[in-house]
C-alpha cells in the first residue's frame, strides 16, 4: 500500500483493473472482481480472486505487494463495532456502510454489483461507543441503575460512523476503505474498537488497521484503537503499532451490577446443574451448563447453579442454556475464570448472579444439606465509590507487544468496566421483559471497546481548545499528566 502522491480523488479503478487483467491469464479473467479502490491517503485495491491466482499477482516477477487478511472481531466480547470518527471542524454528521458480500458476475466488472445494507446500528455497540466519545448531556440510567447525568468526551463533536463490520466480522479490505474515505472526508480522529485475536494477529505489513492507521497518521489524522480483551496474560495486546494510540481498560468506582425485573419475596426451587442433567449427560457437562446438558422438564421454574470450570463455555452461553430451559434465573460460581469484579456480564433482563468460589461452596453446601433448597431474586444494587479504583481490568490485554517489545504498549488506560452509555432501543431480549415492558435507551457494557472512545473524546476536547497542537502533543499530554482527587486518580 503506497502513499498517494497528490491525495486527490482520481479514477484509479480502471488502472487497477488493467493491472489485474495484465497479470492474470485470459481464460481466468472472467473471475476478476475488483471490490475496492483506495485512492485518497494511499494507493491500492482489493479484489476477489481464486486462490491459485493470488501468486500471479504478487509473484517475484511483479513489483506488487499483496496481503491476505483475516476477519477481525469486536473488543467487548459480545458484539461487533465499526469505526467511529470524530471531527472538531464544522462539517456535517455522516454515516457510511460497506459490504463485499455481493458482487457482479459480469466479466471484468469493476465494483460490487449491489452492496445491500444500511449504516444504521442494529446491534447497539456502535451507538454505545459513539455516545461515549461525543454524546450530549442527558439524564441517564439503566432501569434506575447508574443514575445521573451522562455526557460524552466532547458533546459538541461531529461524529461520522463508518460501518465496516457485519455480524460475520470485519473484513480488512472494508476497514481500509473506511479509513481511506474518512481521511478524505476531513476526519480529525479515528476511533476503532475492533482487532484481531492476540493469537492470530499478523505483522504490521499485513494488518489492515496498522496499514490504514499509518497512512492516516501521515495525513495528520490520529488513530485510537482498543487493545483487546485477551488479558491478563502477557503478549496479548493487539493494535500495537507505534503510530496507533493503544488503549487498555480500567475499572471505575462503581462495582458490578446484577439486574432482575422480578419482585422481591417469591422463592423458587434451587438446583445444581448436576441435579437437573439431561439423560446420557456427564456430570461435568451438566455442572458447567454446556448446551444440551440440562433437562428442560427438570429445570423449568427453578434457579439453576452452574460452575465455570470449562473455559471454552462462556457466561453468555451458560446463561442462554439455562434461560432456554425456562429456568427462573442462574447463579454462576466462578473459580479461576472470568471475574465478576472487573468483568461484569451483561445478562440483559434475565436474572443472573455470579459469585466467587468461597461463596459458591456455601451455596452448594446449602443445596446438598437441604431437602428443598430455595432462593429468591433480589432487586439490583450498585456499589459506588468502591476502592481500589481505577485498576486495570483482568480481561484487558497486556503488553509487551509481540512485534514491538522495545515499545511500551498499551499506551494508556481508560474506563472500560460497567460503562453506561446509549444503546439501540429496539427490543427486549429476555422473555421476562423489562420493567413496564419498555426497552432502555441506555446499556451497561464492559471491554476495551468502551475504553477506546473515552480517550477519543478526551483527545477531541483538547484539540478543540488547542487546535494548533499536533496529535503527538495531545497524546503526550494525556500520557504524562493526571490529577489526584478525593482519593482517586
């Protein structure tokens, strides 16, 4: 991906198609599909090719570089998010969407035949991150929890959303196209809460985010990225290129929240997963609430206790298994797995609670020593001004970077645990419904996806006050200054 010499919009598609046609044998040319041309910040294109034709494009006889990219994922462990871009200049709010899913079968067609989709957010993650960066002042709460006045980092910022992801993931060619378009659109800061797995991450020459961010930086556009949720092991940080502002997640002084729409007082039978196992199911599978391990007839109407011994089965899956079996609620005993302290789980409106091993052993002892064990579902409660805070979240990926051990990464941490922000108010997931059977305009989520736009908003705020500052100066100011207030940093 070379730099664009003049940085102006030109008709590169024809030249890119001619290049492909000159390299690929005539009998194979009907299989050429040019998907995207990049012609603003850098020169290049993406194409749909058969695997055996790839070598012909970047073989040793041609001065052409090529990358094969893997789909990237979100950084909140649940959904997808696309780039949110901030401008402190007086330009209009905008939104774009990108798709490579459908393309023409006409010979030598230069672009997809029909890119179907909408820039509207149907999942909620993009809305959540955008409101963190630039949401306006408003009263906010999640059904009365975390109640107060919410605002983004710079409410006066103008936001453009570039939807480069689908439910299947985020294609590298579309990420590059979104960054390329954002640069020519006059964006000041690019906030990206996506990335590859720490196991599958590629080198900087093959990483579309690193490539796009490099050219954005050359054009004076700052790029802020989430660092990933594969912690606490070392060498798990992603988006660690030196020219990227890489963000870790920290806790805040509001502790974990459990939500239940049911009223206080009514008691329900309490059962351990092993006791409500389906036929021909091992005790280990049932205690971990693995899909297919529970007997719906035995589970219905009960509160089910599951353990977290099997790391490949997430809390979300356990919750869905129990909920689909028509249980009234679920309690998960967490041993050495995900921590409810700094990695709370968003169970929607379904009654959910997570306890540590010591408390879990007491619950199991009660079940085993009581003929008819019962439990009740209490209203949610939040713990404010909890200490220590902030601390690095256990899920937040750690450095050093596998490719940049001599450069400290992540660069900075920001709030990323139990973050209240706007969401898409479209449906209520649980069959229990929410209070008043109304969906909330706000949601509580955790992840480095949430930490990233905090820094984006802070950078936009500083830029609005010190417009002459470079983003290197803003980055340095954020990393080297802090304030100690009432026992908190």
